[in-house]
C-alpha cells in the first residue's frame, strides 16, 4: 500500500468535540471483533471523527488513513484509549504514517497483557468477590448487584478516562509513561485484596446455606460430611486452579442424572 | 415466563460481554438477578447468579481464545428455573439449572465464535465499496454490533425455552431430598472459589492474604 504524506493544514491538538467523540466511540471498539483484524476495524471506527476532521476535503487521504487504521490491531478494550489518544495526537501533529503504524504495532502487545492482568485477573474478580461476600453476608438482593456495578465501573471508567488522557498527552512516548504509571502497583494491590477475599468467602461457602435466598434450608445445619467434602473440594481448587472447572461441571451433570435415575428405577 | 423480556435482556447481556459497552451487566451475578427481577423474583435470580458467578470467575477472555459465554447462559438458566419452579426454592431444580447454565454457556461461546467469523466477512472488503469509505466502515461496524445483540437475544431466549422444558421434565422425576443438591452445590462452589486463588498468584505468592481472609471468614461465621 502506498502511503502519501499528509496534504492538509495541521492543527496541533484535536478539538474538544472530536476528542470527546473518539472517547465515546472507544466503548464500542470491540463491536466488530473478528479473527482477521481483531479490533482493527473498531479502532478505525473510534478514530473516524478525528480522521474526518483531519482530512476534510481530501477523500483520497481519508480513504487511505481509514484503511491504515482498520488493519490488524489488538489491545485490552479499557486500555485501547491509550493508543487512540496517542494516535489522535500523532495524526494531528502530522506524523509520518509509517511511524504511526510502527507505534501501533509496538504498543498492542503490552496494552493487551497489561489490561488482561489488571482488569480481567484483578479489578473484575476482586469486585465480584466483594459482591459475593456481601451476598453471603445476607444483604438484600439489590445490594450485591449495585455494589458490584458501582465499584467495578468506578475503576473501569477511571481507567478508560485516564488512559485516553495519557495517550493524548504522551503521544509516542506513552510506553515510557505507562511503565512508570500506577498500573503495576495497583495490580499488585488488587491481587492481595483478591486473595484475601477468596479466603474470606471460602468458610462462608463451605458452611453452606449462608445465602439469604436458601431460605428454610439456611436454617438447617449442613451435615458434617458435606462440610468435610466442601473443605476438601476447596483445597483441590487451590491446588489445581481453573483445571477443576470442567470436572466440577461434569460432576454436577452426573448428580442431576443420578437424582433422576433413582426415581426411574425406584 | 414470558420469553420476550428474556430475549430483550439477553440481547443487552450478549452485547455488553464484548461489543459495547462492557459495563459488566453481562456478569452472571447481574444478568441472573435482573432476569429474576423481570419475573418478580430477584432473590431467586440472585441465588443462581451467585453460584454461576463463582464459576465464571475462572474464565478469562484473553486474546483470541474461545471461551464460554456466562452472561446469556445465566439469563437462560434463570428464565428456565423461574418457569419450572414457580414458587420458592427448589434445591434439585437449582442444581439442574446450574448444570444447564454451564452447558449452555458453551453454546453461547460457540455462537460468539460464529459471530466473529461472520464479522470477518463483514469487515473484509469494505474499502472496495463505492460508498464513502468512512460511512461504509461505520455501517459495517454497527451492523456487526446489531448482529451481536440479536445473537445474545436468540441464545438467551432459546436457552430459557429449552431449559424450562428440560427442568419441567426433571422436576417430577427427582428422587433425592433437598439437602443433597444443596450439599453438592456447596461442594462445587467451594472447589471453584478455591481455584480463584490462582488468578491472584496462587498459594505460593498470596498465602498470607489468603489465610488472613480465611481467619476473617471464620470470625464472621462465629459472629453470625
């Protein structure tokens, strides 16, 4: 693909309206996720307001820039605004398209792995465990749900806003700023909170019947054999991690079949 | 249970999981409770949501991996449970609904895979269109999101319908007392909750925080 040099007058910073439009569109960056370009098309979709403003009156350049930005790209969706902000700034500065492409290729791996660790394996399970602990403590039905949505989205929206600003300010130096940011320590704190909440929940789950919804069953003491079995299962879970998910699912199915067969053969 | 609200809500849940806006109404905890609320039984929805959330914690949507879709399955299973157990708690059906949700989330995962293949066809070749390239890309991107909404609606509604049929068939044929299925669910939840520690570095890295949590958990139990 031939890459032309920019032919239009440049402004140093995208307008406030364009920046807001790009940010709002970043929420839909995974809308056309596919195995060929991953979130590439979504990246171009989010960047369109800026590209339209930048190449107004030059359809050839607009087509070329949209094609370039719709190529393969990947990132964690909440950290994608880092790349969007930085690319918006680079495009506004009239940076060489090859430099912009190289920048995108350089950041996509780290934005993906950093976000996965911070959000999918940090913020989200911590907020969910917190909400589960509140549910196990017998709170009314709406409290755990509202708590989860509020705590999670406070972190989510902060992360998106912060990362977009970082991208706009940092431009192509954003990698270094990311490395020095609070994300690393935050991830460490989240894992400590997560381990604590996992430990907190286990006795409540093992004791059984702690949920308010179990109603009359919650009043009955759990037979000792089930408590021992649950404690052993928790230890197996700690030992084998996510590998226990499939056997547990199969055991549930087997038990459902057993319960039915007992009646059939009775 | 009326399938129309289940489908409409299922579409929102399916869309939120990845496409837009990822505010996590697609988590089983939220998806199941809201489904319960739509049927006037939010507490039953929460109960199923809590169990399914524990299972969903172990699934990480990392990279291009194929993973089960917990949100639409939670909507389907809750809809099915509420249709089959019209009054109060039925421990056997709760267990069966959990097993159904864990099976149906694989169907949901497969539908996401198919949708992504469709998106591939949708977004390739957009630049060859005669329309303005920016408008064409926008149109195709929004079409993919609309398809994702419809996918979520179909997966949730069909799951609720099939699940309700299966649970209604099962209900009169179940022959164990109420304690056993609750016991099995408690054992299963304990296993998957224990496994969650792996997300945070496992026993090797986080045993102090984990043990402190257990201590606080026991203290809470004693204070109840």
